[in-house]
């Protein structure tokens, strides 16, 4: 119905017992308040009609009460006026905040609830604790909090630019997001208990919000020093004084009425005629309210009584059934108003002139852009652009039914005012429309865009800015390519002609029906693509046009892209053993960390390797991948080449990630090789002046398991450290080889990249020779740890060698060779046993031992003495090489042989000297043998003294 019809019904309809409540329902911006404002402007002044007009911007307690009292100078209202007069002057916002908190606490303390959760939230230990506890009161009064906004509104009303949002508690306004948890201990135990319970209980939070909003009006009223029912009683007294007359109450938004809303609602539906007697003046009320607030927040009793007096008027318009001409006429009137200008509108109203009448461009302009049914030119729109702009500025119906409601406020602000104001320079420069033209609104409403294949052509053939502009022109003025754009529009916009081939569609077999005999594999029985595949294709198309991609589909596509990336990582340029699956999964994990799809639900805190940008080209690629996955590769188009191109730039990154996880990059391998070189030196496997091949061999050296030839000359501590190190070293070498070598299948590395290995060992040599600690990769840590143990055993080994040399020189005089010494011992054995001077248990075994000792290599004695001399003062890498050197001969056996021989020779001498008579009878040969024994036992450079020599001869 028209506004005139509404006005006539409102003013002329018969009241129900003196009451008529015309409720105007509409979402924000739909025009409900506009209808109330228009009604106010149209109500004719006449006697016995009193009009009360409550505007959105005059909804403070003081404004509402003053208007409701109709300026009646009556002593009955003086007390209310006195109380309300202090608001905004005698009462500050800060005082009002404190009063609202206190009144809410008291209301909650004394309130009775019938619901289980409600019973836990009222009373002494209920929600009132939050409004009394200092910690929570401080949080409730933080800057921008609900209580602060509510107190400000109560005193000063709504700001002109403030949205039409009812000032009510929400779950977000509950003091559950308190940050300073450490100070919760300062709150009372009962308050902490309530906080913990409420924080983890959604249904209880919802009940808390319901309770608070139900008591909020009472609290605000009392905070203003008014009693509950004071305003209602005063208004009824006014109606009583005006019996026989009529009061018209117009409320632009009942949800914005402050504090006295409950009183006001009670007064609105208070019947004026009781048992046929008029007790109160007739009251006609027109009030605007959103459907949600009307059904969810207004008392059921009020709704039932008001609906019995008048129909509900709904101003929401579903654009699905809207008349396009009405939308064009609506916008045309305002475009004309903009051309006429404010001054002319006000001076010539109601006869608004048509600005096009005197325009020299009218013929060509109207011919290209069109006119409304009343003759107003539509420039810079045409009919198609207006319909699409209106749809872009629509609002989704909150009922979840998918309606798109006409939103005249947004059409006027965004599609007319902002477009004209913001594009003056753009239009003059011949660049209108910009790619951003109503883009936010179009995306929000997910309006259809150009077919993907057309978007792709545009994005491929034009620069980003030109492509965006052309898409905008086609989407709005050309109805997404289904209607050819008038050349006059393109000329006016300074736009180049649109190629005729732009909308040519490639051969598309996706929707072609097939007979059973002609049906390719994986089509359904009707010859069509399976519905599950179609849904995915539709979701990709929607994604390309601004909607979010469904999580399941996004996950499926990420897997495909990831697998394509992994498949394209080869190891030819950098030769390594192919990594195993766990390594690849760690380096290139499934999910958004590897593949991000713009416009899907992702919460990234890292930069992904591959990003699929929202574009027509990418959408066509994703469509093709879906077809391939469904077994329909004939429909995939250029999906695979595009996938190749997408991941091609990420292959090096992927390879680097795998190498990093394996820790086989050049730096890691150099550090590991440095550690292995040190280990090789410590084991005596590095020449003094190594070549590149020597270095490579040293890094890759493994113990053959046969043991060291000088093991007997080693200390137990050093040998234990050596055994542990060479055991751990093998694993490190295997891992190093995977970074520089190739293998077949899962087998061992059979060939290495010698050029790369050479470069690594050269750097490793310098690192190993330095005193710096090597930061080895994780896979080399065990070997490096055992190497440090071997290095610590070096001094122990040197001490062991020094002791060994000392023992040898204690038995082997300087200047006397080991073979000569053995020969002398053999001679002594042969001669001495004839006289019973060889005191051993087994003379045959001694003879065999002497023969073996004669064959032993004693070169190690001099080698060891030279090594000890060189080690004196050496440190670091050089010392490691000396300690690790292989010592020739069995020195431990030699020293043991010499010491054992000394023992039985000494025993024989003691027996010989104990029996002097016997010695005197010996012939000259025995005397010579004894003298020889003494020579053997003489210390280096220190022969026997003359007295000792004399005694021996005695």
C-alpha cells in the first residue's frame, strides 16, 4: 500500500477502546523511521489533536519525558520535571554511570527468577556481585564500555551519526573478558566463583544477558531518581485531562527510548474507554521498530494488545519480487534532486523541476543512459546499472531465508551520494567507473559476476586497472555480458570499444547431454556430470566472485597442489639421495602452511609456499583439477600447465625446505664435515699435508672393525672414547652422503657429487683447523659429542705414552739397540741356565719368548719419543693429529718383555753373588757372562761405580 493509505488508516481508523498502535516493522535502513517522519510532516494541525514526536536524536530521558508531558504546567508534574531537570546539568555522566551500576546490583539482588540458570544469577551471590566488586566495577566502566555508553545516552540521547542499535547488554558486554587475571585474587571468593562458573557456561551467559536487559530500564529510571511507573502515571494523567481530545504519538525507533521505555509501553496500550466510559484521551501511536527487537525484546502483553488495535506495517521489500521500474524511478528522483541542488529544492518545493529539461546533452544522454518513467535522466547509470547497484546495497534478511531486502538508506548514501561526490574528478578524467565501484557491496552480497572464461580473457589481455574497470562496466551497465552496452555509454565514460570476441565461449561439453552409447566414462546415467562434481564447480565459481571457498573443497585442492609441487622437486642440480616420506611431510606439510587459497578460512601465522590467488585464471585451473580428480580429464582444459606454472616458482623453496629439514645444506654439511675431519685426525686418518682426495677420504673414513694396530700402546680411557666415537661416526657419514650422493630406490648412496664434496671439504678443513666450536646439524650431534670425549682423552693418552717411554728407557740403555739387547738376553739365557741362574718356571717357554721378541718391530720406540717431543707445546687440531697417529710395533709387549727379563736376570745375579766361593771357582766364561748382565742392567749414560764394579768382581 502507499504511504497515503497508511496515513489514512492511522488517523481515521477506529481505536480499540481508545487505543490504536500502528507498528512499522523494518530492518535498519529500510525506511521505517522515514515513514514515521513523513507521517509527522503530513499530519494536519487541528484542534483537539496533540502531536508528540520522538525523534531518534532526541531520545534522552529528559527529551522523552518533556515531550510526553506536552508542556502541561500542572503541579502534578512539577516533581517529575524537577527530577528530570537535573539530568545533564546537576547529574554528570560519571555519576549516572555509578548510579546505573548500583541500581542494577540492587535490582539483581532482589529479583526473582523462575529458570534454573536465572535462580543462580539473582540474589546475594548472583550477578549483583559484579556490579559491587571494585575490580569488576572498574572493568565495567572501562573506556567505551556499555555502561558508559548507556549513561551518556540517558543524559544526552543518541548522536546523529550513531547507528540504530538498541543499547542493550550482549554476551560480549558481560565482564568475562577481564584481562588482569592476576588480580582476580583481589576479588571476593563468591565473585571469583561466579566468574569461573559464568565464563564456561554459554546457556548461563545467555540467561544473564536476558536478566540484565529485562532490568536495565528499571535501573536507568531509578538512576534518574524517577520511580518505576512515574512517567506512565503522569502520561495517564495527561490523557485524563485531555478526555474528548486525541493524542498522536510518533516514535521513530522505540528501541532507542531511554530508561522510560517500559513506562511508555504500558502507557501506550492503557485502554482509554472502560465499560463504555472514556476515562483517557484517545491515543494513536505509530512506532518504528526492527522485527528482531519487536519479537524478541518487547513484552508479549504489549505486542498482543497493540496488534489488536491495528495491522503491522512492514516496509521491508524483497528485491526478488521488486518492480525494476520502481527502483529506477526511485533512484531517478534522487539523481534529479542532486542536479537541481538544495536551494532550488527548498524554494520550488513541491514543484521539483527536471534538471534535464535545459541540458544540451539531453537527447544523446537519454538515448544512451535512459530515463525514469517521470522523465529524469539516469546518468551516470542506466537501468541495468541501477538495478544492480540497488541489489549491491541490499541487506540479507536476518530470518536466514535468503531474502535480499531493499535498503533505501544505503542506496542513497552509497549508490548516489558517495558515487556522485567521490567520482567528480574521475568522471571528468574519463576514468569512470573505477574498478572499486561498489565493489565492497557487490562482494558482500555475492552478486553474480562475468563468466569465468570472460574474466580470464580480460585479466589476460588488460592491465590490472583496465581489467577491473572493464569488468565493472560489463557487470553493471552491460548486465555481465548478456546485454550489449550502448556505444554512447562507452563514449561518455571515455572507454575503448569492447572486442566482439570477448564473450566467445570455448567449446564447452560440461553441460551437454549424452546418450548412453555416447556417455564417456565417469558421467552419470543421464550423460551429465555427477552432481557432487557440479557442486564443487559451482563453489569454485562462487569463490572466484567473492564468496568463501568451502573448507572441505579447499582442503581437497590444497592436497592436489601440494602433491604437484612435491612431484616437481628433483635432485639433479643438487645431487642428494631422494628424501623419505616423513622428511617431505615435515618440510612440506599438508594444509595452509604449504598451500594457501585466498578467500578460504585460514588462520596463517607463517608465509605459505604456494598461494592460489582469487582470480578467474586460478578458478579455471581449480575447476580443471576437480574434473581430473573426478576422472574427467577431457574437461580439464589447461589446468595442468597452469598448475605447473603455479608451483614452478616454488620448487626451489620446496627443495630448500627439504634440505633444511634434512640439514644437508652447504653450511650444515660443511660443519658436519669439519667435525668428521677433526675426528679423522684424532683417529690418525688425516695426512699432514692432505690433498682434496685425502680430505674426502678422511671425512668418509670408517673404522674397519679390525681394531688399531697400536691398541696395546693406548690408554684404556682413550680406547674407550675411540670405540664410542667410531661407532657414532658411521651414522653421521651415512647422513652426510645423502646430501652429496645419489642412490637407487631406498638403497645406499652409490656415487657422490665430487665437485660439491670438494668445495665442502675445503671449507671444512679451515673450520676443523680453527679453535671455534662447530655448530653441527642434529644428525651429527651424537658423533660430535663422542668426538669431544675422544679429544678430552688426548692428554691422558700423552701421559700414558710418556710413562711407557720411561719404562722402556728404564730397561733399554740409550745407544743400545733393541735387537742387541734381545741378543744379550738370549745369550744370558743360554749361558745362565747351565749354572742354574735362570730362575723361571718354564725354560722352554722363555726360549720361545726370546725368539719371538727378537722379531718384534721396535721402530715405534723412536717414533713415540719423537712424537712426544713434537707434542710438547702443541694444541688444537695439530695435537689431535699427533695423538691419533698409529704407533709402529707392539711397544707394550716390548716393555713387558724387558721388565720380565730384568726380573729373572736380577734373581740370577742375587743367587750368583750370594755364593762367593762358587763364583770364585767359575771359569773365565762365567765371569764374562756376569759382566755382560751387569752391562745390560746399567742405566743410560751411568755405568756402575768403581766400588760397585769392584764388588761385582769380588
